[in-house]
């Protein structure tokens, strides 16, 4: 790259940088930031509702699984007790 190309790139970057700062701090940009932030907050609320629903479902599933295991354990204990009674009678 020759000197003039490097100088032109530097000047273009400086010009674009100063124009970019003006553009990013304008009222239109501020409105766009507000709309984007509001959309993000709405999305967060929607996602949190979904997460809460999933957590509630997971809690229900866990409670049902515990109940099922307790019933199974009780049935196995009853079967073992019945087997001991049968063995002792024989």
C-alpha cells in the first residue's frame, strides 16, 4: 500500500468516526434505542413467563415421580412381607 492509500484510509476512518458519533447521539437514534430496549423488556417478560411455566411443570413431574416411587416402594415392602409370611408358614 502506498502512502496516499494509507492517508486516504485514515482520513476516511476519521471522517466516518466523527459522523458516526453524531449519528449515534441524534434524537432519531435515541428513539430507536428506546424502542429496542422496550422490545427487549417485553421479550424478557414473555420468556420469564415461559420459564416459570416450565418450572411449575417440572415441579409437578417431580412430585408425581416421588409419589410413584413411594407407591412402588410400599408395594415391594408388602410383597416382601407376604413372601416372609409364606416362607415362615411352610
